[in-house]
């Protein structure tokens, strides 16, 4: 066995042998000195730093066969159909199955929570979401609804053809959201994902603008399942890492994808933005994606959904005139920077927090952090370890 395979084998075995309490202690990026950008984070460094935004997870993990789940992002705790938020969707590369995209693009608003899941469960999750929404108070006369469901393919670690997600799991994600800390790594829709050949998953981050720039918050949540050459804080750490494909071949299992895959990126802000401005903001998430080493390959579905929670812009479908407050164009640049930085850091958090998973077709090893840290120390970009929350 080649040296790099031996090193990776040791790293994976050690990670798999850790008890759950130890494995759960995998750090976020800032906790080990990886600081992205210059803007400060919110108190939780999460999408929930945007007031009112909640995130719910439901995870299905059964032996090696099933590693999948659902993640729900709720722009506010009320009835979203009755209090819609301005929204936009940007397609970086369209190899995906994003349900509900055309109506959001046409009307510039969200009328349901955003759900994330595995590819072949997209329509089951959409159906369960509609069923749950139609049962909510005030929805008795509703005859049309546009569920927004994004996906990435978790078929390496989960038996994707089984389509095992149930309405109960979808409702769990919708009805048990956190408005504080957000679970990351191999949870919810990130349970079975792979990024850069390592275990991917859910990651989140946020940025706060200075008072002079409006004092707004931008939060990002990602479901990472894509490939490329992993770059951290501008450092090509992929050069210092073992080859995950070599490890897979040493176990006589198919290697995890290192190129094709997908990523869903959700950008939330409390800045008063209209749909056109949210589309501009969403494009800057692709900047953060590129900084991590992605080239948005042919088979990757790379999508950004952006929305504004500004209370003055909530939309009542029965009102003949809708509010439309928006920032001046010159005020958008700090928000662009915030979206790029938070997306980049959210992707790193999805990798840093994820644990090794032994799955349906093989193993996705947790990203070995020590080689990453050594490369960052050598490049002199690693800062002293700090608590993640300011």
C-alpha cells in the first residue's frame, strides 16, 4: 500500500474508533484558527444570526445502508404562505433537480420553507411539505402551493434508490427548527454527502456589516457534495492531503466522487432587498464556492437561494400593492463581501465538522485536519485558536 494510502487508512481508522462524544468535538474552522475574510461574524456564526431564521434537521442513519435526511430552512416562524419573503435563485451549473425554481424566478418570492435532501427524495419531500403546509391554520382554501426543495446526490453513502424518507421525517425538520445553534457536518440533508472526496455535509456561517454600512446581517447555509481541489484561506491544502480515492481502492470499494456532485447554498439577510438585488447577492455566494477550489464541473448542480427577512418587505398575497423597499446600488458591495466570505466559511465548516461515515457503496473519511493545519501554518495564514463565537 502506498504511503499516502497508509496515512489515510490510519486517519480513518482512528476517526472511526472514536466514541460519539469525542467524534462530536470536531471543530469549526475558527475554533482552530482558520479565519476567512475580514468581516466579523454574528454571535453564532450561523444563518440563524439573521433574526427569525430557523433550521431543522431530520437524519436517517441505519447501519451502512442509509445515510440521508432532510434539512429545512425557515425564513421566519410564521405562515410563510401568508407572509412571503422576497427571494431569488441563481444557477451556477444546472445539473440538478431544484423543485419550485421557476415560480421563484418569475414572482421573486418564497411562499414555503426551503427544504434540502437527497436527489431521488426530492419529490417525496416536496409532497410531504405540501401536505404539512395545507394542514396549517389559515390554509383551508389554498389550491396552489410552490414547495422549494433542493438536493444533492448522496448515493455513495446511502441506498438512494430506496427513497426511504417519510412524511414524519420531513415534518420533524419543519416542526423542530433551531433558532440558535445549527447542527453541522453529517446531519440532516448532509448525512450522506461527499465533498472533495471527503465527508461533506451541512455548514453555516454569518457576517455582520458595520453600522456605517447599515449594520445588516448575512447568513449562509450549505449542503456540500461537490469536488475540486480543496483550498483553505487561499492555500492549496489538497497538495498536503492523502488521496481519498487511493484509500477507497485499497478497500476494493468505488472511490467517492472528486468532481461531480452538487452544492446547495442558502443566503439569508435582514437587509431590505428586492428580488433583483437578491439575485445579485446570490451570485456572490458563487465567489465563496470558487475560493474553496470548485470549478462547478459538468455533473454538479450548483444553486443559490437568497431571501430577505426585512419586515417591511413581507408580502401579503391578498394585498393589491406589495411593499418594495430596497437599498441603493452603492450600498450592495458590503453585502456582496459578506455573502462571499460566509459561503466560503460555511463550506469549510461542513467539512471540518463532518465525521467518517461507512456507507452503502464505500467509506467517506472525515477530512484529516492535521495535514490541513500544517499546510496553513507553513503558509503563515493560521491564526491563534479562538472560540468560534465572538
